[in-house]
């Protein structure tokens, strides 16, 4: 499976160029994936530069190590402070994060990410840890399932879908992605199945994946910790793929750029908390029309960038 690991990097030039790479700097690709972003970063470094690639998916790491001569860590970018400590590093000059699922993970049925391909319900990015989508779908009560689908998938028919899932599993466990996809599609009213709209199961599968991998809850803390790991002038480049991720990234960068905690009715700041960053992207950078012609999965991507002061 590792030999086939591939991923079309989203906003490759935009995300890497946003790091303003110094040839002798130290950089981190916090979501290694297929190694596309890392390959471009590496091409901009000289013999004194250093690149560390982190990924939760051991298959991604094994595949990239065959193509690129970089340091790799099987782990989570949320733990960057500890990862750098283990490598006797305090600060780095840039960190890139691509928060999406890789094309390989989506297109490999046995990983259980796709609502179009048949595979056992899994959805774990790190296959050595954590609960699976199977566990959630087959054990969580209807109310909790509905809350997950609504909160993390913004699925307006969450309660109908949750009831349908619970009813279906009374007869037998829901084992595969296509079983679940079919249950969701049948539960949706006609208004949720209009032409030229996303697949009826898309939002529900996204919600399950987010919960399985705990993608949102620690994200603000992780981004803050990453900024604290940057040298002055160092940059963080974050690509998100749905509104919940982007909202967190935007709010975090804005908070770190304007950390004042004084009451709003005070005419001037007295807390004197200095900004940690300046926001480089007042509005997110979006994929070019050219990129969208060959990579439709980039359509929802947004890039935000901050620079340590």
C-alpha cells in the first residue's frame, strides 16, 4: 500500500511561498501526506537547511521516505512542542499545515473514508490508535449521533439520519462505508438529493472523520503552540477545507495578532499584551481557477498565513 501513496498537494506554490523560506532555515511540514509540499520546501533549502515531516499515517511516512531525504516523525502536529524538544530544537522558521484528508486515504477503500467506495468503517488517520467510525455508528445513541452530524458536519437533517442509523443497526451492525452511505441517502428527504449538490452522505462522513481523529477540539491550542515555536519572522501557513476549521484558524490568528483583553468600554489598552504575530492574509487565499480544473478537491480550500513578530 505504501508504494501507491499519492496526493495532489492543494495550493502548492501559494502555501509554500507564503512561508518566505530562507535556504538555511528550519521548517516543519506538519501534515506530510504525499510529500508534495515537502518536496517543494526541500527544493528551496540549501545544505544547511532542515525539514521535518510529521504525519499520523505511517503509510504516508513510509512512502515519502522512499522519495525524499527528510526527517520524519510518526505523530501529530498538535504535539509539535514535544517533537521539537525531542529533536533538541526550540524554535523553527516555518510550519505548514494541510488539514485535509489525502487523496490516498480517500481513494483506499479499506481506510473507510469514502462514501463512494466499499470498505470497513474506520476513518482513523493513525490506524494504531483511537476509536473507529464503526464504533461511533454502532454504539452511540441517536441523540449523540445527531449532535455529531449537526455540529461537525453542519448536516441539517442530522436527526433523521441518526434515527435511520439506529434503526438499521438493530437488525445487524453497520459494517461498511457503502452500507452507511446507503442508509444516509435513504434517510434524506428529496430536498437533500437535488442535482448539482454534494453527495447526501458527504457531510455525515466528514463529521464522523472529524470526531474519530479529534480534528477540531485541540486545533486552537495546537495553532497557538505552533506560533510559540516560531522564530521572529517565522511563518505559519494553514490550509483548511471546511468552515469549522477555517473559523478556528482565522479566530486564532486574529487573537494572537491582537491579544488585548481589556474591557471594550476602556478607551485604550492597559493590559499591554504584545501581539505574537501579524496576520499576512487579511482574507484567505483561494485556489486558482487553473488548479480547480485539475484538482476538484481543492474547491473548498482556504489558506491563512501569520508571521511571528
